[in-house]
C-alpha cells in the first residue's frame, strides 16, 4: 500500500507487541474509528516491532506482510475477539541477532547482536508515519521510549496481563486475566474437594505478583506466593494443611506466580536456556516444584499421612478468549485518549488510569522504575496472603497503584 497524505491530516500507525491479551483489538478499533473520522489515515504494523524492521523501502515491493491500511470494516470485524489481529512478537529492534536480521539488511548488520534503529527510522519515514502508537508492556514500550528520544512522535498504551507497566494503575488485559483465574479456580476446586487434595495453580507474573494477589484477595485461594518475597516451603505447607483441616470439604488452594521462589532457590524456574530479545528466559515450572515439595512435607503436618496434590498451570487459558467488560471499556477510552493527544499535537506520553481517572504521563516513566507489589503494605509474609486492611480511597484493583 502507499499512503496519500495529501488527502488526510496525516498517518497514524498502530502496533501490538509482546504477549497477547484480550482488549488489544478493542484498542485498535477505538484508535482507528476515531482517527478516520478526524481525517487521519491509519495503518497497522504487523507482528509488533518485527514489522518495523522487515519493511523494504521500495514502492514497487509488496510490503503487505509488514503493514496494512486499517478501515472501519476491518476493525469492526475483529474488535469483539481476543488476541490481536495485527499479530505480535517479542522483537527488540535494538538487539537483533544476526540470524534474525531481515535478508535485505544482512550486509549492513554483521555483528552477533545488532541495533536496527537506523533502518526503523528510515522505514517510519518511508511509510509516511506522523504518529506512532505502540500498545504493549514495559518491554515493547521501552523501545517506544527509544524512538521518542530519536524524534518520533510516540504515544504509548499500556498492555499486560501482569499489570506491571509503571505509571498506571491499569494495563489492558489484567481484568480478563483475573476473571479467568477466578473462573478456572472455581472449576478446579470441585476436583480438589472430591479427592481432599491441595490445589496448586501456577499463573503468569514474571516480576510482579498482582495476578496471584487479586484472585486470592477475591477469595478463590487460601494462600499465594509471589516474586516479591522468597517464601519458606515448610511454612507454606503448614498453612495449607491448616486451611485444609478447617475446610468441611477437606481441601485447600494455592496460587503460585511464575516468578515466585522459595528459600534455597537461587533463580526463578525456567523452561530451557533460550532468552527472548529483551533478555528474558521463558519462565515456568515453579508450580510443579512447589507441588512436589508440599507433597513431601505434608506428613510432617498431617499426622504422618501424605496429602496428594492437584497441580495445574493455568497458563494461556487466562489470556485467551474475548475481553471482559473492563477490557472492552478501558481500551476504548485509552484509544480515544491517544487521539485527544494527537489532535492537540501532543506526543511523548503514556495514557494511563490513575486513581480512577484517565490521564497521561511522560512516556519515559516506562523505563524509569519497576512496578511490583508493595509487600510491606499489601502482603502478609507470615500468612502468605494479602493484607486485608482499610480499602478506603484505594484504586479499583487495590494494590495496583505505584
């Protein structure tokens, strides 16, 4: 496609990066509908930052595998569904392996790890992009910060089921994740009760424990362990046996964040040795490790008798499918807020929810700090569960404010 800027106010490009979540398609739709009606043209970059590095700057070349024109018809077909119809990747243009450099750029980049930003900037100019709206977590948006510092007009939208993008109380995908976790736990508890077992469920959450904390606070789990606190496995087992003894159905439940560690572990549990372009190993397996340790310890606290475990990694089940109500409304608002900024000629901002109000903050907040659970305020390290103190004037999701 080629963009005819003479007939429009300018070109807005949207991309989605990192893990998929419900709510991405509603955000893309909100931006597109409003932008078209305000007189802009809209293009969707495919596969996140990967689409940005694979463009061939030749108008005779078909670049439809890298970007497409977005229309009302296109976005209206997709917005009720989960995931992202633009597709996604974990590509980091500032750190591209030699083997991953596009064929047409191989001669220009010969190092083991290459910074393709110079070509990204040329591609942005080639596509005629006036404003760029990346939707992603702190990894995806950190490269948006890089482009902003290079002079690109960037407006960022926070997305991650872990809810750990700094500067905002809420990230697209978090509510649906919590909703799914509650629902799946309620399904699994019938088996736990029938067999009088301990139910251990692993959930996503690399460095932040929000995805384990909120469902536990909602009452679906007796205990939760999170990345912010290295727990004692004996203490955890004792508490779960106590919970099981108090339950007329003789079972107890535990949520384990994928980044959690117990005393004696030197590193988070990972699957394989491969790392993504942002330096992250693929986490997973802590639920199984915890389950085995708990089972081995149960005779110590259960009069010499072993209690069997149900171990379930909820994984992608909590990030798939259609968005819930909040992840339908918030993306719509975030998308329109981004357009409000563009109409004002403002850029270099992150759209956010703070204290129940929509707002914007400087985009570099994404790289200036980490957002994790404040354990002193919200997590009882003795009881391995959230504190239940005063909720007055706290945000909707309680402990998600910086």
